[in-house]
C-alpha cells in the first residue's frame, strides 16, 4: 500500500529526528572533559574567593579556549590556542564597546561569524569554528552597558584563556611529539592490514583506508613542522612515514605482479614497528631475511623501516623534505566565488546578521539568545546537518533550560556555581563526541549560568519560557536562511569543481614530467598548491551536496567513483614530487597526456560520455597511468549525455 504525501512527510520527519539523536560509537575523552571543566570552573571559583563572582564568570568565558584542544601536534596547538584566546578576548572587548549600538553590534557579530567560518574552513582547522567567538561577543553585548569596561572584560577573558593555554599544553613536557607518534603508529598498523589484504576481497577497502591515513598523517606532520627547530624524534617520524608511503606505493605499482598472498612475516614486522613507535625504549625488531625473488625490494623497504625506528639518526644518511604552502596561497584558494568555504562564509554572515536584526527589532528580553541559537544551527556542515542541529538545539535546549532554571531558582552561591559549571562543561565534552543533542542538554544551562548567575531572577516561569522562545526563534531563522541561500549550491558546483581539479592535476603532471621540471622544485610549486586547494574544495563540495535538500542521490552516487579516483590521482602526483629520478616525457607523450586530461575535464564539466584515449607510459610511475585509466572509466560511466559525434 502506497503512503499518502502526509504519511511520507511524517515518516521523513521521524527519520530525521531519529538521525539527529543517533549516538556515535566514539571513545569518551575523559581527560579532555576533566581539563575543560577545570578551565571553565576554576576561574569562577577564584573570582568568588577574591570577592568578585562577576569577574570570575567573565574569566570563565576564557576557558572556552580549551574547547579548541584536539589531538594535533603541540607546535600547532600552541598557535591555535593562542589565537583562540586572543580572539575571544578581542570579541569580548568589542561586544562591550558596541553594546549601545544595536545595528553596529548586529553587523559586528555577523563579521565575527563570517571570519571565523572562513578561517577554520580555509585552513582546515578541526574544532568548533566560529560559535564560541560569537558566544563571547554576544555575552559582552548582554552585560550591563559600560564601554569603559571593555579593556577589563577583555583582560579577564585573556587570563582565563591563558590558563586554558597552559592546561592544553601541559602534555608537551612529558611527550612533546605524542600526537605525531599516535598518527604514525596508526599508519603502520593499517599498512600491515593492507599488506595482509593483498589477494583478498578486502584489498580495495584497505587500500582506501591506508591512503586516507597517509594523507592525514602528512597534513598532521606538516602542521607540526618548525623549520628552525627539527627534533630528532620529529625527523624519525617523518622518515618512518615516508618509508610507509614507499611500501604502499610499491605494492600499488606491482599490483598483479606480486604473489596473490604476501608472506605473513611482512605484516607481522610492520605491526611490531607500529607497537614500538610510542615506546620510550624500542625493542629490537629482527631483520627479515631477504628472499631471492621479486619480493626482495619489498623486504628491503620493510627492513629499512625497522632500522629507522631503532638506529641513531647519525647512522642514517637521509634528510627530510617538507614544504608548506604560504598562508596567502591557502587563503587565496578559498577566497573564490566557486569555493564552498567562501559560499558558506557569506551564508553564515548574512543569516547571522538577519537573526541579530530580528532579535533586536522585536525587543526580545535577551536578544542574544536568538542570535546564538541561529549561529549554533548554522554550524551544521550540510543542510541535513542544519536540520539535525535545529532539532538537537531545540529539544536539547528546552531540557537544558529546565535544568538551569532549577539551579538558578535557589540563588546558588559561588561555590555551587563553580562546581555546576565544572560538571556541566565536563559532561558537555563527554557528550559532544556521542551526539550534539545530548551535549545541548549541558551547553545551555552552562551558558545560562555564566550569563545569569549575577542576575536576580524573580519570575522563574517567565525566564524559562522566554529562553525557550528565543532559542526556537533563532533555530527557525537559521534553518530558513540556510534553505533559502544554500538549497542546491553545492550540487551545481560539483561538475565545475571536478573539471577544475582535473585541469590543475594536468598542470602539475606537466610540471613533474616535462623538461622544465629540472629547473624548479615541484614540491614547492604553485601548481602543487593549486591542485591541493582544488582537491580540498572538491571534497567539501561533494560532502555538502550529499546533505542538500532535495538531492539527486542517484547522480551523486554515480559521480563518487570518479571523485574518489581524482583524490587518489592527486595523492599519487603529490607523492611523485618527492622522487628525484622522474622520467622526462617526450613532447608527443606530453601532448597526448594533456589531451587525455582535457577530455576528462570537459566530460566532468559538461557531464558528457566520451571515447577513451590511450595513455602514454610513464616509466617507473605506472601507478599514475593506472589511476588515469580508472578515472577515464569512471567519468565515462558517469556521463549523463552523449557528446555529439563521439562514439560511446
């Protein structure tokens, strides 16, 4: 029996709610949660003990700095947390300064949200992005109006943030390269899985998994690189990563030539390397006996990886080569009318501005709750994510407000408030890895305690109903704004972004294998930076398109093999830049290769089927040739129309 339209809508709504509150199976970050609670609660307690609970609560906002702590290298973490605490201090001061001017404060909060969204997106920084900067600014506008207090309030937030910076960096003293070790350790464990999967049905899955991990560890080590201070441990980890990459590429290069199943001892040795990476004293890993067959080179590389782990670096005559794209290049790549990061930035800023204007125009009791709820909803990565955030924020906040109301009803003293803020922050950090809706149960009462603890609330029922209404209005504005501005923007950008990425790969391939390659360093080239930027944009655009409403799922599924192949080709080209003995292709071969790429780019952009073309051989780099062949097949299969005059 066919469902009626109303039944279909109801079932879709139920499914959306169910998805919004699905619990992720992630390990609970107990230490991070405890540290976050300390960073938020201790400044409040100190302020109370010194006779100024209000100052303690403002300093507690600086504790939000700790929420930007993630498992990233300490060199990068130090910079990230420093800029977070500086940003929180500045926006608190700005909020205090512009509080008397509603229109100006609406413009400034939109600007803060847009800048935060752009920087976190363009620089691919993990974390809660702009939301806590928006929160700190709005708290500043919601405090008693007195612009002369801007330096004091900003300074208090700075002190709380500085304390969070110290707590966030404390692990550096006993394990300065802990995050890097964890990442390289994971790579070797997955490399062992990959080796053991050769000749089995799980080979493709393991290949994709180790390829993703190698790319991730590349980015992580890059973020932790300090050119003027390269420690021996960091250098060893980089060399271990490069050797893992060599093993992976060798197996890919010889796929089909190797035995159906590789010897178990190779995987066992790689697992031994993995288990020893984060130990203070490494165990001796016995060298593999090199066989007299086609696997000899693979055994040599695995032995070299073992040696890199235990030998003094003075005995290893290898240097590391790391290149970072300039900040100007990275930000410039995202500052483009076709960049999804740029489009999301514009959307975030405009919708946040509208929410702030509406909140102030209708004279809400605490207008910043409308804007803050809108900002939280806009944090959803896709339209479906925005729906989920709206549902999570609404239901979670209603229950959270009841919790806050119960606490504030008893007019608690400073000790109780400090303990409550500690517990709520602790529970928020535990819950956020499971589900945002569960975390909202604790986020809302925590924010209310920070904002309202010094306010004498006499009408508890009015207070609770007003906050619920504010949150629902803010969620509705965020959801409507997203639907109006971002319904199908990503889906329409996918073909263009695919073509743009393929053409940038074409340009980088020319840099790698032409006569001019000896005159420049491809790993430092503008072509490489352009390719990497386009690959990032493609991934974001496709992920965003999957969450749009409505979406053409069949078409997007059809494009996935081609997008995956483009990502794999980008990884292979990037890796090839590290090899010095690259062949030089003849002019005729280069012309044929450029024709192949341009045909594929045209096919992707216009969604045309096309006749496959022959691909010149690249001696020693057959894996690139193979991946280009796969990309041709994928694009040919995904073409929706037949190019006029071209045989299919």
